[in-house]
């Protein structure tokens, strides 16, 4: 198929040059020896894990971070051989697959560590692991009072203790005392391990927000997520430290135009009623594509350079916009849903309108929307669900 065939309905444009630019900007905030784990979980925050992982590795990322073994296997199946850390849970039954495919798990229970050890010994292999410590997120991790348990994990045969890490709960909040407390708790565990003769090669605590706000805690590695894709984790981040470029633009086409009579309702429940004859354009994107129903009658799109409002409830696969104010518009005209130059509609704006965060807006973008990857001003690749 020609590239234009993928631009008949809805499509996402992924700017790989912007992705590299963001990586370089953040890398410039770090010490030269600090390693970078690029987080590509959740389909690289909706941008496409494989292509983004390849691009970030070429830009200089040392490690890749995912949430599940399935996400890790997607990368391995694409012949990506770089180190991959599963940041979340992995079932014990996957121990052999982890070893066979050289995937590094996060260990936060003694039972999982023992299962990995038993499998590694049986296979005559060793498996690198990163141990997670719970310093205040209260999600997963060994407690800071479980040093003896962590030590027993470190002594299990077949395990290579490559890393120790924790996750900051409040790095993008106004108060910083919580971050300092978490760092102190983490380092107390590190010191206890070192006193027992256990040296950890890679310690990591900083996430995207932490890199901006607490660079003194970067240790041997940092984990970069949302900032790679051009967004700051909150409005409280010191944005002047690194200018970022949004990587994703979402566009669509007008599939239908008609005039809604005065007094007529639009879409389900008639939540919008036209007060005067209104020119409505149908855009083929809906909540099944990740465009939240919470944006109904609230968000805008861009038609021929002008912001226009959504009218009525967003449907599963379509929604309507009021284009009465647009001078000329025809079926097939391009509509910008996210992105758009000076009048840009950002994921942050949509997040504020739907009471969430930019992460959710980006991660929700469905796989049935084709991704067109741009590099050096041209289309470098296309990803669709037909593949």
C-alpha cells in the first residue's frame, strides 16, 4: 500500500528526530558516566515500542524498560538485543523464558528469586536481576526493614545481582522532603548490603521528574519515560532546564459534512443542541481509538488552522466538530486532533479537560491508528495492525 492509503481515516505521525532531540536534551543534564534506561512500556507510551526502542538505542540509550514479559518479547522478536529490564511483575513460570531470551526481571519477593535460582541452576545458566526496594511508593518491592531477606536473595546460586532500585512517589510535587526521605531509606539498604560484602553495580532511583528536580541522586543509572516523548511529568517541573518537543501528532480527515438545523440535538443523548444552523463535520476517531468520551463538548480540534469545538458525545469510532467558523472546508480535509503548530492541541490540554495526565492520553492511543514514522523530513516506516 502507498503511504497515502494510511492517511484516509486517522493516523499518528511519530517524529523520530524529536525523539532523538529529547533524549539528547535530557542526556545533557546527566553526568557523562550515568547510564540511561529508556522506558518503552505501554507501546512506548502509545508511540510504538519497536521503532522507538531502535531509535533510542541509536541515540545512546543503554537499557530498555518494559512492564511485562510480553512487551520484552515484542522487542526481542524484532531482533533488539539490548538489555531489557521488566519493571513490574513476572510470573515464576516465565523463569526459563527470561533466561532463554536474556531478559532481566525485577525481583521483589524471595519466592520469585528462588524460582529464578532453581531454573538457572537446572539450565546451567546465570540470570541478571534488579532488586526492587519499596521506599515509599507502597506498590512493589522489599521493605527497607527486609535487608536480611535481600541478602539471602543475593546469595542464591545462578543469580547475578546487577541492579538495585526504587521508585520516587513525589518527584514532580512541590514538596521535596518525600524524595529526600526515599533516597535516605534507599541508601540505608545499599549501605547495609555493602557492609555485608554485596556490591551493586547499577543503582537507580530517578525517573523523568527526578532527573529534572534531583540530579544529585542520579547514581549509576536513571529511567527516562514521559520526557522522551516530549512531555513533562507535571506543571511543577523546572521546564527551563530542557526544552522538549512532542513526538506524536494525530490527524484525521473529514468524512462527512452537513448542516444541523437550529434546535436539533447532536449525537447520543443530544447533550449538544444547536442554537442556530450549524455546519458539523464528522471525524472518524472515537473512544475505541483512545480518544476519551470525557472530551465530549469540551475539547477542540484544528480545521484549516482554526480551533473548532467538539459537539455532542464522542462515539466509539466517530465524533463531530462545529466547523461553522471555518471559511472553506470540504470532505477529505485534514483535521489535527493532537499537535498543530502555533495553535497546537497538546496531550496536556486534553488531560486537563478530562481530569487525568498526559501519560494516559498518549498511552490510550489505540493500535488501529496507523503510526507513520518520520525521520529527516520523510517517512521512514509505517506501522499498522495489518502487519
